[in-house]
């Protein structure tokens, strides 16, 4: 598999616990756009760019895809925090 791009969505539960959902996007053989959910993780603390990047990296490491990262974008409801590699 070649490069993979990732998107992340941050939201709060009713109990005000923050989570990050990560989705992978790539072009499969036959030039077909493909997406898959990679994982969800609790975000401790604030929704700062460095905190979101750390949580995103944890999710990508667990999925064992850090060597295939092409780019990432994380959007928060109130502020947009971008982690771009």
C-alpha cells in the first residue's frame, strides 16, 4: 500500500469527555478511493494542536501505519487545529 491520508474528528460526549475518531483514506489498486475507520481515543486535557497531534499519533501507532502517513487533518468543533506532516 502506498501513502495514506488521515482525517480526525473531535467531539465531546454528553458528560463532556472528548474523543478523537480517525479515518484513513487511500487509493487502492484499480484507482478506487477507499476509506476506513482506524480508531477512537479519549483526549485527556485540552484540545490544543500538540495534544491532538499526540493522540492522533497514538492511534496511528496502534494501527501500525505511521510509516505510510501522507497527511493528516484534525478539525475540532470550536477551533480548527491542524496537524500536518
